[in-house]
C-alpha cells in the first residue's frame, strides 16, 4: 500500500537521528575538552 512512502520516511528519520547523534557527541566532546583545560589550568 503506502509501504514505500513509509520506508522512505523511515530512512530520512534514521539519517536525521544519526546526524543528531553525531552532532551531540561532537558537542559533548567540546564541553569535555574545555572543562579538562580548566581543570589542568587550576592544577597548575
């Protein structure tokens, strides 16, 4: 029936979620790096 449309939507959703996950990981890494820098500055 409308299985093809559903598959298309599912694939778009899946890629979007994957992109969001990648962006989140990058963002968390940035925060982690900046907080680590602050810690190392304090210890000096």
